[in-house]
């Protein structure tokens, strides 16, 4: 019979590794999206002479890195 504590610790370790990879992937994707949005806004301003208005959900959002 297997030891449930050993199984739990292994599961927790694997979950922690997955969590770290997911955190890194989400942070990277977030930066990519922000960079792409900034490039689009710049191109829009150059092509159409005005700035894009940010949706209220974006202006109300507060990013707190490392938290």
C-alpha cells in the first residue's frame, strides 16, 4: 500500500512546478499583449492623427507585479 503523505508531497511538488511555469507564461503573455497594444496605438495615431480611448476596464485596472 502506498503512503498517502508521500503521494501528497509529490503531488504538491508537481503542482508547484506547474504553478511556477503557468505564472511565467501568463506574465510573458501579459507583456506581449501590452507591447502589441502600444504598437497598435502608435500606428493608429500615426495613420489617423488621434489616440485610441482605453476602455474603462483597462483604466481601472491596477497591475501589481510580484504580488
